[in-house]
């Protein structure tokens, strides 16, 4: 039983390792395309730099997807404190509130474990991570992970997240330039540094998750809740 639990847990983590690596390769390919097209005489420099902007967006998407994926593994197996902020699946609000028995009718036939998993998935599909506080809130406060080894990457991740917000919500336009359509310059080396920080953070976090997962395996052959298996992408 213990070996079966260990294999299932490690498989669930490995699926997210592969998924994160695949996402990061997509961002790296955008940088390669930028380099291949650089210096082309008929190519608008802003269009070329848009490849760098797209890579920034992919970096942040990879980060958010990883955090949601880890939460899907860990939160359903968490304590009452960790789950207290998760609303019941199917509820109209985004915050956890009291509910009456009639709100359980759509879930008739589900086990409590299944309902918890559904509720966590639904909340995570709407959850975003727009700053380091949001990341710490999930990893440290809700999941109880020691984030000390992750903190060296926070400053670069914070800069990447801030620039992603500028790109996505303001089209990366300057608010101080005389011309209202002036696009803020973006540096290829800076984007590479953000991608490297995302890669390093991903590797460190998945390694931490692997260690915590192995420690969670019971010493005896007593039954344990099976790990939550991944499904499709959780929201955006």
C-alpha cells in the first residue's frame, strides 16, 4: 500500500513538472523567434518587441498555472483553516459563506472529498496571482510551505508580474510621453532574466513540493486519501 501511494503521489507531481516545462519552452521559443527576426530590414521594431511582450505574458501564465496546479494537489488534503476561504462549488459568490441544505442538492451523490475537490477547483479557476503577496498567501498561509528558498526569486518575479500587467491592461503604452501612442521600450536581456527567474522558481517550488509529498506518505500501510489527479487548465 505504501509503495502504491508513493507512486501515485510522485506521478501526480511529475505531471505538473512536465506541464510547467512545456509552458516554459513556449516562452523560450518566442525569444528564439525574436532573435531570428532581429535586424530584418522590413520588420517594424515594435512588432519585433511584441514577441518579447508575449514571452512576458507566457512567463506569468506559466507561474499562475503552476500555482493553481499545486493548490489543486494540496488544498483538498489541507486543514479546515486552509479551506475556510474556499466557497462551496456552485455558489454565486467568490468568498466562502454559510450555506443552507438546499444548496447541497446539486451535489447529491458526491462524497465529501469530491465536493471539496470540486469547490477548490472552481475557486482556483477564478483566482489570479498579481503580486508576491498573492503567491505567499497561497504557498505559506494556505498550503503551509516554507518559502525561504523561493524568496531569492521574488524581486525578479515581482518586476515581471508588474510589466505583464502593464502589457495586458495598458498595451505597454507610456502615460508620460507627449505622444499618447508611445510604446514603452522592452529589453531582451531583462525578459531573459525574468524567464530564468521563472524557471528557477518553478524548479525550486516543484522540488519543495516533491519533498513535502514524500514526507506525507504514511509510515504504516494504513489507507490514505488518494492524490488529486490533474485535469485541464484551470481558468485564467
